[in-house]
C-alpha cells in the first residue's frame, strides 16, 4: 500500500458537506469508479493512495483548495482472502 497525503486545514472550521457524488461500473469485470466534490475546512491539500492484495484494492487521488475537495477513486469490488492469497470466491 502506498499512501501520500498532505493537508493544511483551517483549525476554526468544522465544515463538511457533499456537493456532488457519482459512481459507476467500468467495462472491466469487478472494476468500479467514484467521483465526488465536497466542501470542507481545508486550505490546501493532496492525497494519493494505491492498494493491492486487499479488499477493494485500487487507486485514489484527491485535491483540496480553499474549502473544496475533488476525489476520484478506481477500485476492484472484490474482497481479498489472505489465507488463499487470492480474491474471494463466492458460490
């Protein structure tokens, strides 16, 4: 797992609300995406994460500027089985 994050927040604000959320399935099996716009208390920020071999593995990226946040995430809908070291199989 790789996770890079930097955020400078306004300590006098606790604002948080969702402005726009959407998500959908891709043409690839088990792959989905999410996109969101939020109001928050950030001044500036950036996040990036990349995960493998865990539940809902994928990548995400987010930008924050003057109280607004934009997020994008691409991920696998399956769960990871640590005992068999592969994706969970449901019957």
